[in-house]
């Protein structure tokens, strides 16, 4: 089963939370394009899960189709190494996700996008480090209130 794994990025500050979509073979198949504050990273994933499915359109980046109405996948060939890559774009033109790797053919990138469209909808959401999960944090705080001898964060 695929998982959206939320993790603390290397960035400093409040807005350093990112996600990656990992398939059942533990391979990164998508990742967040930007960093989030902890309180909004899970909400961002839920929006993607709600908006992306097998009917999410796929366009060659050069097509410049005007699709302000919703999410879309765009694929393109990198000028740097000629690999095929994809990104997920929201209706407001913000990039929401990028592929986990480059591909050698157009056929391979399209197959990857199809796989990601399926996996995004059914993947569960977890924190890579369970201690980062707000539910776990709240539980730890409740434990320290009930038993003052337990130091916070233990």
C-alpha cells in the first residue's frame, strides 16, 4: 500500500514540512514541490487526494492548454539530461507535486503519471517520525498532565 509520508525538511524555521508519496516497493513516486507549516501539510495532501484521480487531465507542457478549472499533470522533456519528468499543477497555476524520478521515454512517463493518479487517491497519510504526529504530541501532553513525573516529549 502506498503512503504519503510527512517529514521535517532540512529547511530551518516553521515552514519546513514536506511530503513524499512512497509506493509499496518503498520507492518515491511523487514529492511536494514546496514546504509547508506543520499545521497545513496534512491539509495539502488531503486536497490532492480529493482532487487527483484517473480523470485528472495530462498535458504535454508545450501544449499550453488553458485549464484554470482544476488540477492537471504536465509532462516535459528536460533540457539538461533529456529525461521525461512530470509535475502536478493546481488550477491557480501553483505546482503541487513533482515526480520522484526522470524517465527515458514518453511512454514510461505517461505510465508513471497513471500510477501516481491511482496511488494518490488510495495512499494513507503518516508521519515518517511518529513522534511528529500531532495526535502523538497531544497524547504525550495528556500523559504528562496525568503523571507529572513524566517529562514532556518522553
